[in-house]
C-alpha cells in the first residue's frame, strides 16, 4: 500500500483547513499529518482520528471506509455563519471589503453527508458541526467564475469558531429537521420551515432516509410524505 495515499499536500491546504486543524490539536492534543494505514490523517489523538473537511465529502469515502473498521474517526465540518470578503488586485493591495452574512443552519451539512450515508451509520463514525466566521480572500484577476465577474477566490481563513455540535449516532440527526414540522411532512414543508432551498431539502430527506431516521409514508399530491422513525 502506498505510503502517500490520501496526502493533503501542504501547498494545496487552505487557511481555513489549517486553522481548524490547529484549533482541534489544541483541544484534543495529538499530532497532525500522521500516516495511518497508508493514509495521511489531519490529526491523530490518543483516542481518535480527526479529519477536517471543508469541501466535497466524496473525497472522504474511500479513506473513511478503510479507517473506520479499525479506528474511531471524527469528521469536522465548518458551517459558515458570516464572512468578511476582501478583494485584492494582482499586487495584493486591498481594493474593497464587505461583510457577507451566510448563517448556514446545521441541516445544510446534509448536502455533503448524503454522499457518505453508509459510513455515517458506522459505530466508529462521529461528526462535529462547527459554526465559524471566516475571512475570504479574492483577487480581481479575470480568472475566476463568471458569477463573480472573473474574481478568483484564493483563500479562506478562520476568524472565530463556536463550540461544536457533536453527532455520534443516527438518531442525533433528527436535529436537522425543523421543530415545527407535523408528524408527516414533505420536502416543501422542510424548505418552508427552514432556510433550505427545495433542492437542499430533498437532499436532507434523502440522507435521513438512508440512515433510517425517517421513512416514506405515502404521498400528498405528487410529493412524497415522510415520517420520523425514531
């Protein structure tokens, strides 16, 4: 087995990823960037492996699939509550900055967790959702997305972080559902009772069905009805 499989690569590591890794090392102890069974893990403490994930969870699937049978693994996923956007020119001089409220609620995490529902149910898996305020550095270089008029995002850095919410078993994920929902509900009900878009609400219900905490209960018109199992 390759000794470099799963390596992050320090040159590609974002400031936010690095800052969260340092924050968790202060809280949990242990060592960062440790080789475990052929994978470089973000942090290994005395009791568990900690993986910081700021992007797509699909990249974690194989790594978790191989580590979870032998080790407790905690995945840390930051939820941005607000960000300071700093736009620089090509020489690094600040052109403008603005504060952008985001306020992602915990259920937003389902848009990534839906990629690994089989692993979420593993007894060695746990999740920390941590609300953060970040600084996002952008460069007006004409190479970025057309949605940002060519402005590139070059880095994200941690400004502050709240205490994490820890999820250790499937029934904890019922917290993703709005409290105001009736006993039976649709994706539209989820969306109307939260800040989730209809597409995000559908991803949430998909994830919760996959981990067996809700189930289908018929239809309301053309929409699936769901009910809580736990």
